[in-house]
């Protein structure tokens, strides 16, 4: 598996930072009917039981927003990807269905409330550190353009910063040619239920992405 560590700099700011990290060989393709149905069901269930104002009160989201503020980033301006996704759902804006990996990522985010960072393993130069961005740091976020990542919890390798709970970078984007992925569940609530969520993710990848050689670990 990829060598991933949480920096002392980040842990000193927010001690409950943890990552559920999974690596697998997969096939990227259009989502099959059952996965789409599961995703639509999760969206409908969430929207029927929540209002916009409820989202920031969910424990996983609340802890993450507090962590952002403590680290030095405005969580209302640089929303967690999971929070942004849930807000789209309750506002009935719909969600993008791009491929099976994106849909699996969204399905787990909707039901667990965690942001999940997903990377093409071949585009990463380890070792990897989950740390805090500096004022010199920036990257092009997927669908977001140039992203200011100063004081944001970010992944970094030997080539620079490349992913965060707000948006992953274009550099490590999963494409139709991707065959090996690293999916990382970001928790600011400690290890909590990360093992349960990793097992769900493993099941989804086996069932909907021909997942093989699956390994996972919890980093804290």
C-alpha cells in the first residue's frame, strides 16, 4: 500500500485526525443499474429526512467544520466535499454521475457523511503526508479551477500537494484509463467507524468495479 502519514503539524492542531485508506485494482466504467439505484435511494433517503440547516449539525460534518476553523480555513467558503454533496441533494440540484468510482465515492459519502479523497495511484510519488497547506501552495481542483489550499488539510507527495477533503487535484484525477486507486476516508472525529466504512467500500468495489488486491489500513 501507499505509505501515508499524518503530519505532526496537523495532529498538533487537530488530534482527532484519522484516515481510512484503501488501495485496490479496479476497472473504471459506467455504473450498472444496481449501483445507480443504490445511489438514488441514498439521495432520496437523505433528502426526505434532512433540511439544509441539519447538515452542519451532523457529528462527522460538525467535527470537520470545527477542525477547518481550528486549522485556519473557513468551512463555509471551502466546504467539505461531503457537505457540498449533501447540500446539493437537499436542494434537489441532483448529483453528477460520471463513472462507477465517482458513484461509489458519492454513495459512501452520502451514507457516512465523510469526505473521501480518491487518487490514481500511478500519478502519485510517495511517501505521502496529510498535512497543512502553506501560503505558497495551490493546485487546480477537479471542477474548481485554481484552489487556494493555504491552511487546508491536504495530501502531499514528492511532487507537491494533490488532494484535500474540499477537492482533489486534477493531477491525480481518476480517468477511464485508471487501473489502481487509493481511496481515503477523512475523519476529524478519530477512528470512529472507519473500519465499518472501509468494509463497505471494499464491498462496493468488488461488486461494482471488479475490485481486486484490496488492502486497507487506518492511519491515526
